């Protein structure tokens, strides 16, 4: 469909590359061709748009075979407009100058023309063909007859129409007849399937028998080999026992030899150790005797020295005490009796134990005061 726009009373048309546009102005052809673009006035313009691309027309119709069975034919016809001028003159391809839409239905007219023409030739060929032949070779026969009929149809070139291809998609009978026709084939297929199943079962049984025989032969062979294996294991065990016994004998002899050698070495080592220990004990005893003798001598010398030192110290202490006693006697010889009594009391007090308190009765205190007063008078 062409695009038409408005501008101040003028119209502008822009066509597609697959659309042939014819523009008549005041009865004269002004523009003619595909993919045009031009300005025009709507009051004085007559426009037609013819599609020139390939178009597919699908059709479905019923027909009757020679044995009076209804079949459905599905076909597709590919056509194109080869002469747009003739087509525009024979069919109404005019468009509205304001909207660009076809005023009529030219493609429907073309579809009706092609469908009726193809249906006429298909009915003609199927009316002389049985149903079984039609189902087997009907598609090819109908396609060739329809293609030839449309090519020979004089009205199509006169309308500017060219047939590009004809395809018959399907040729099918009624559902009941189709199911009835399928039944023998299904039965045959089922019989073949059953026969294949039986053959497969027979082959399976034969294979199972062969497998069982193979298993039995395998078991017999395994039993024979197991017997050989047991015999070989016994031989190997006996040989291993003999070898182990020989090895144990060699090991025992080696162990006995080793034990004897170890005992001899231990005895020699013990003798050497005893001799060394005796020698060491002798040396220790001698060293201890020398040490004891030296210690005795040193202790005797120390005792003598200590005795001499003690005697010297005792002598010096005795002399010091004698001198101190003589000096003390000399000092007290010149002192009066009262002073001696006081010193005696002082020494006595120093040597007495600790006394916390002393209780003096009045009689004792009176006697002491009397004595002190008498002493003072004297």
C-alpha cells in the first residue's frame, strides 16, 4: 500500500519497489512504474497500484474420484502480475487518493479466478482416477494437470497474470475411508511385527541355549582348572613347608652358633671385668689406707695443736682472772663496810630472778627507816 501525505491541498505519494503505480491526470498517463514518488492533486488524479511481487495463493477444495469417493485437495499456486497495465485495465486496482487503500478487492478476484480454474482441472483429472490410484499417484497427476491447465488458460495472460509454480500439498480421503484404508496396512505391519517378535524370541531362545551350553562348558572347564589349582596349591604348600623347615634349621643352627659365640664373649668379658674390678678394689684399698693414715696423722697433729692452744688459752685466762681478782680485792680492801654492803646488795639484785612487784608492810618499812636514821646519825 502506497504512503500518501497531505500538504496544503497537494498530495504526495511514495510507492514501494514491489508496487507498480499508474497516475492519470485529466485522462493522460503522468506517472507509470514501480517505486515512484511524486506530488499530485486529488481532484484531477486517478491512481492505481498493482503489486508485482510473487504471491502465494493457498486453496483447499473437495473432489470425487471415479469410484465415488470424496477427497480433499490442498494446493498452493504462486503467481505474479507480469503486465501491470493490462491488469489495471482488466481489474480494479484503483486506490483512494487520500488514504492509498484499494477501492475494490482485486486480489480476491484474482484468487477466485485462479482457485476456480485450478479446481476445474483437478476435478477433471480426479473424476477419471480411482481412489487408490489417486492416493498413490494423484498428487503428481493433479499438480501436472493444474499447472498445464493454468498455463493454457487464455484468460490469465489476457489479465496480465503469470503462473510461477503449482504445488499440491496433500490429497486425503474422508477420515472413515482413510481409517479403512489404513487397516490392511496396519494388519500387515502388525503381522510382520508379530513375526519379527516370534523370530526374535526364537533367536533369543537359541541364544539362551547357546549361552547355557557355554556356561556349562565354562563350569566344567572351571572345575577342571580348580582341581589343577588345588593340586598345584598342595604342591606349592608342601614345597613351601620343606623350604620353611630347611630355613628354620639353618636359622636354628645360626642362632645356636651365635648364642655360643655370645656366651663365650660374655664369659671373657665377665672375666676381664672381674679382674678389672679386683684390681680396682686393690687400688682403692691401698688408696684408702694411705688416705686413712694421712688423715690420722693430720688429726693427731691438729689435736696436739688444739690441746696446746687450749692450754695456752686456759693459762692466759687463769692469769687474767687472777689479776682481775687481785685487783678487785685491792679495790674492796680500801672500801668501808657500808659500801661493801651496797655492792653486795647490787650483785645480789643482779643475780636474783625477775620480780614483778614487792609488798612492804608498815612494820618492815618502819624498821628500815629506823635503821637508815640510825646510820645517818652515826
